[in-house]
C-alpha cells in the first residue's frame, strides 16, 4: 500500500470512528503512522486531503462494486444479486457511510460528493432493474426502494446484520419480480 493510500485508508477509518471533526492532521498522523511532511507532500493540507478522501470513498464504496459486477456476465437479476452479495460481504462497515452522510450535512464538498455517489448508485440499480422489468418508472422506483433499504439498515441501531439484510432484499426483489 502506498503512503498516499495509507493516508486515505486511515482517514476513512478515522472518519468512521470520530466523524469529520476527527480529521485533524495530528489524529491522521497518529492513525496512519506517517509523518506530517508526508501528509503535506501528498495533499498540501487538510482541504486537499478531504477532497482526496471523498474521491477515495467514492472509488472504494461505489465505483469498485459496480466495476466488479460489470466485469461478469449475467442477467439484470443475476447482476443485482451479485451486487447485493458484493456490498453485503464487503469488509467496510456502516460507520464510514453514516459518517460521510453526516459530514455532507455541514460541508459543501462532502454534500456534492455524497449526492454524486447516491446518484451513481441509484442509477446503477435502476439500470439493472430496467433490464429486468423493461419499465423505466418501475425501475426508478425499485432502485430507490432498494437503496433506501440499504441506507436505513445502516442507520438503525444496531445496524441490520448483512445476512438479515440479504433476506430483506430477496423478499423485496421476489415480491416485485417473482420469477
């Protein structure tokens, strides 16, 4: 892992544990085990780090999942099932997702990043359901239902465990497409 990636990985971990207020240089240096000089070399300060961290979040928690599913073949339903499995078996917990969403309430850049991430995720779900149903209105609605199920599962306390969330997803999908 490169030092830049170590900064970003440590930053996401710290964000998940301490929220956006925890993203100080001192705490980042302690979390990453790297020097302040290395931090400034890669990011030229906290504002640059935050931009890079939001991009890293999007790559790690959205782009990579879609790329992994798209690298395989299958019907819309098969890819939807695969997406669900990829997301629910990932090692990333709910804490970072919740922290970024909370950060977006007070920060314009975080809000823009979260809006972009939400749009990409919903659009991809819509694309998969459209392939399955052929109905654009139904695809838009189902994409939002599935996405809201995921978000809600991470916001209640305690969060819904992945195995239980998989059952809930299958219940919703089967009710809408009982093939």
